[in-house]
């Protein structure tokens, strides 16, 4: 870890304004629901700069899922997915916090969507949000299934696992395919957080297919953030988007349990920690 404890944790929050600074009073009101992305959001009260607060209709856990997970899928697929009707899209960890949105956004673009997951329960959930081909990697080999069903390969990969799944994803790319890396959870618990890369094979595979790999970090696209979030909230309220929340944890003391639960890989959708009496924000 690059940061020495103790330090504030949490990056996403949604709650009601309880007090306002002078300049913020022109744009917000006490009691107004707002969402924000800011370090230290695992708190009962927090100071939030007015320029990063986004008004939302209500305080709901479902809207919290959009702040990073939803916007990451929305902006990265817009920038690097080049989605259009009939394209084949592979989403890894498809039943997770951000994977669920990549699946739905690809389906909204009339793509054929393949989603990897780790249980039949998750495969069932993926079918309910439109995934055409859920693959349980615990019981099936992802590469074999894709090779059989889509021999020409997939046009777009939305990848968040890393390691062996990354290698599989690269090998499953079609000619001129695009792979978007939005994370590598398999490496988060290593001592360095860095995974070995087969640097000899990767360039050859990409060259042979004229394929490309893109890294995506939301912080580099903040100019598009508010517009993306507003659009996602509209999609949710119009019924065009499911925001799945799994196993809501209660209280600050349960934050570590929520993190441990995430690493088990059992969650379907976004894991949310609710602070009693709402996660309040002070602008």
C-alpha cells in the first residue's frame, strides 16, 4: 500500500445536505439529495465541495451504483467500445457492480452480449438483464464456449479481472477487436498489485489481429462525468436500466465485512454500505 494508515476510506456517497456554505446556498438546499465521488465517503457526515456534488431525485442505494460503476461502463464503452448493432461483446465479471451496466449498455446498442460469471445464480441474473450467453467459468471453459459459439471472435471485451481471464480475453478478440481494461481484481490482493504480463506473446497476438487494448481510468474523463451520470439516472428512472444492489450492509462497523464479501466474488451487482439516518453530506 502506498498510503499509511490511518486514512479515510470510501469513494462514493449519496445522502442529504444538512448544512451549506455561503456559495453553495445558491445551488443547493438543506435536505436536498446529492451524490458525490470523494475520498472519505464512509462517514456519517462529510464536507463535499459544491462543484462535485450532483443533485439526484432521491437517496436510494440503486443510484449509488451509478456513481463509479455505471459511469465507468458508460464512458469507457462510448470512448473505446464503438458499439453498434450486431457486434459481439464479452463482459467479464458481468454480474458485478460495473459488469451489470456494461451488459445492459451493450444490449441497448443492440449488440450480442457474452458475460462471464462464477455461479448459476449469477448466470440466471445475467439472463434477466438481457445477456445472450452467460458463461459460468467455474463449470465451463470460457475460451472453448466462445470458440464454439462465435468462431470469428468478439469485437469488444470489457475486462475487469486480469490474470488468466485477461489472456483468454485477448485470445478471443476478433480481427480489429478492442479490449477495454477497467480493473484487474485478481491482482488487487497481491503484495505489489502488479500482475506478470506475457510481454512476448501479447504484441504478436494484437499484431496478428490488428486488435487494440485500452486502459480506462475514470479520473481521466471527469469532463464527461456529470453528463454521463445524469443520462444514467434518466435511464434508471425510465426503466431502461437495472441497478442491482447486493446484500446491503448497515453501519460503519460493517465496512470491512462488505470489503471481505466483495473479495469472495459472491456478490450480484453493487455492494452498498448504509449509514443509519442516511449518509449525510455537508457542502
